C-alpha cells in the first residue's frame, strides 16, 4: 500500500508533511509535496485526511481486496467522504462523521 501525490493538484500547503508520522513526505523546489520512497508509506492515511484538494491518492493493494483501486478523501464540514475508485472507474463513497468516528 502506498500513496501517490499529484504535483499538478498540490497547492503546497504542507499539511500532509506536518501529519506524516514517518516523515516520508517532503517539499520539492516549488514547495509542492512528494514522497521519496513510496514503498515506505505506512498506510495510515493521515495525509489523505488533511489534503483539501484530493492531490493524494492511496493505492489499495490486492492483499486487502483493493486490486489496484485508489482512495482519496474529500471533506465537507464535519463529514469525510472516502472515495474509492476501481480500475474500471467505478466509484463508491463511504461517509464518516469526523466528530463521531473517534467516539469509542
């Protein structure tokens, strides 16, 4: 499992860099985010939740049933919409309430 960062979508806010627990995300010469060694990604998805422009995609590996699907997060107020897009472009959305998700 790993992330890919689309430099064309990145707005250089640096939030993903701040939340990465493995300090795996860096800034390039244009101050845009990139991950140097994608294979080192821990898969925590912290960066996805912080990216407000969906510039980061998380690749769901076949070992967890993802078969190459991609995941990104869009925030709408207190709701996080987790978009899962398979290889054929079919999309599923899972919505979670940010305030309720850590309740237990």
